[in-house]
C-alpha cells in the first residue's frame, strides 16, 4: 500500500532545490482559533516565513490525502469546514485510510514533516501534561512524539492551562532537549515568565541548528523543543492571565470536558474570558515562532 501524499508546488520546488522549509500544523486552524482569524493568521504566518527566506508547508489531510503545503483555496476551505477530525499519531493512518479530512496536531504534523524531509516546524503551543493528570492520565501525544521524531518544533512554551513542571519532567524522561530561546526561564505561552528555569538555553538559530545536526550525527531519534518567548509588547503578564486560566480550568472540570476536547475548550474559554486578548497574543507569538523557525531552517540548509 502506498501513502497518498501531495506536495504544494512551492514545497516540491524547495525540496528539490534544498531550500529552507518550515512545516505548519492545521489543528491550530480548525480547533485552536475562531474563523476568520484562523485563516487570516495561517496566511500571515505563511507570508512571515516567505519574508524570512523560507517556504511554508501547512500540513493537513484532505479527503484521505496527506497534503504537504496547502493552496489558498484549500486553506480557506479547511478554516471554515465543520466536523474536521483532530488528528494525532493514533488517528493519522485511520483518517487517511478512511478518505476523511483531518487537521494535524503537533504530533501528527511532526510525523508528516519527517516523511516529507522537513526538519523544522513552527506552531503556537504544544500539548502537554494537563493539570490533574495524576487522576486523568491526560498527557498529550505531542510529548512522546518529540522523543520519537527528528523535527525541531518552535513553540512559545507550555501554556499555563497545563502543569508546566510535569510537562518538563515528561519531556526529560523522553530525552527531549527543551531549549529556551534568549532567556533563562521557560516561557509560558501568553507570558514570558513561568517562574521555572529552562532545562537549556540557546541564543541563536545557528546554535539550535547545530544541536539538531549533532543529534542526527549521533543517530539519536527524536526532536527538539524550542520555547520562544512571546515578544514583550504582545505578552499578557502572568498575574493578569492566571485568574482566567483558573476560571477556565474550573469550568472544564465542572462540565466534565475530557480527552481531545480539553485543549480546544480551554482555548475557546480563554478567548471569551479575556475578551479576545488571548487570541491577539496567540497570533503574535505564532508569527514570532515562524520567523525563528525560518532562521533555523536557513541555518540547516546553509552549508
Ligand atoms: N495549544 C494551542 N493551540 C493549539 C493546540 C495546542 O495553544 O491549537 C493544539 C495543537 O495542535 C496541539 C494539540 O498539538 O492542540 C494538543 O492537543 P492534545 O492536548 O489533545 O494532545
Ligand atoms: Mn489530551
């Protein structure tokens, strides 16, 4: 059996020519942001990557075909579609085999990127260990994927809706380097500060690229997680965001929200509780991550 896969023309050209490419996920479009900001953001982020000298490859499953790079029409349709599957490692082969349409999470996007030969991937936030995981066992497959698949993921650090210390512990167990970019503290998505020291710190895209090449040279599987702090001008300080986080978490618990619905529910409630401010910050940090990812991808191809 062969994998039905399709490359967007600009991605195919870049792969052929050995030019830098940055993968992008699609769950952020279908389950992470409301329409129309989701489509606008996806397009802006693609432009940011092109402006930084790399080629964007947004990844999704459309009618059973794994797409590496979407056309404008496909992206707009996905951003408005309803009932799209949220596809992680467990769901990806099922979605393709059924001929269904699915948006890829960080885990599934990493898998697709590795198959396509793309080494760098930018997103907003990754999944992690949820608070109360000692009861629910809710630990995102994104963390295990980072231990398996050789892709460098640029995100803005674990969201405060997660248990950040436990998230770092699980990543350490799986041998994943967690690299804070340009600061000692691990950033926490909407806020630059988390109150926790980062396991590793790097200050340049070149250093991140070299560390990735060394992993490959040593034959080590797995990727790297770069935690890139949200720009100062766009951040929501911890003391401002935390009360909203507590409210959203309490509501999720009271309503019995579980499994795949937890992250989308919390993101939607944060949007409502902050009157849209969480989304403005989210857009700014994804763009910031895309720019850094483009620099890392350029460092990897510059020889
Ligand atoms: N965090 C965000 N926005 C998102 C997600 C996480 O700020 O859109 C999405 C990503 O696709 C991530 C997924 O891979 O949620 C994690 O879901 P879960 O916790 O169910 O594994
Ligand atoms: Mn989960």
